[in-house]
C-alpha cells in the first residue's frame, strides 16, 4: 500500500501521457458526441495535472521519475490539442473557425512550440552547469491560459454544431452565450501567445548572469 501511494502521482502522470494520443484523435472528429468526450478527457487531463503535483508536494512523494514524466505529459498535452486545432481550423467549414482568429495561423503554432523547445534546451543547458531553473509565475499563468483556451475551443466546436443541429442560432440565450464563449476563446489565445514570448524572455533575463558567465568561459 505504501509503495502504491508513493507512486500515485506518477501513475496519474502516466495516465495523462496515455490519454494524449486518444485526445489527439478525438479533437479531429466532427461529431458532437466525440467532441464532448474530447472536452471531458481534456478537462480530466488538465485537472489531474494539478492533482498529481498537489499530492506529490503534500505527501512528499516527489521522485526523479515524476520530475521527468510531468513535463513530458505537459508537452504531449500541448501537442495533442494545438496540432489538431491547426489541422481542423484549415478545413473549409465555418463551424471550425476559431473565434476572432479564423484558422489557427501557422506562425502561432511555431511560436508556441518553439518556445517550449527553446526553454527545454536552455533549462537542460543550465542544469549541466549546476543551475536549476523552475517555472516562474508568468510561465505558470501561460500554461493555465493555454489550457483554458484549449478546453474552451474543444467545447466551442461541440456547441457550434449542437446549436446548428438544435436550431439555437436565433435564440437570445445562444446569442449571449456564444458572444461570451467567443470572447473567452479568442482572448485566451492572444494572452497565451503574449505570455509564451514574455515567459521565455523572463527565463533568459533571470539567467543573464549564467549566460554572461558562460560566454566569458568560452573566451
């Protein structure tokens, strides 16, 4: 029992990793029921990301395996949502347009994934020099905002199709809800994009002494 409790956060993290390929496929579907299932699966993955970290910190179950798996799970969840979003939003179908954005621009995808790659490589480089770089407040808010956008967009895809099927488009309730939902989806993507660049700049700024020392060492 003690061993299973000790490994519970890691088990949760592995479950998130295994859910990512399933989520990737589900988000590509045009069916309402599948999209609602994708929303539920994404919500579970996002909430368990908070839960496993809480359990590990509260009960002292932090392990090297967990430190390795958790960022992998985070990156895979990003891939499992943003790549399908890009592919789906390119379809000639008004129901898949991203509020305020239309199709997801390729440069947005490049910036988001480029930031993750650059920060991962930089943190690895710093670790080899004895410096551990933890995520700052802007990075954590960035991840939260990305998750809000991803969950909001998956639900939007389902509700737009449901509204067309049930003929809600002309109702006052749908008009008010869709306006609110569109604003949340479009705005969170813009904020996440800003924080993507800002948090990356923060990593380099806070580590400028390390970078300066490394450049001097090479001279």
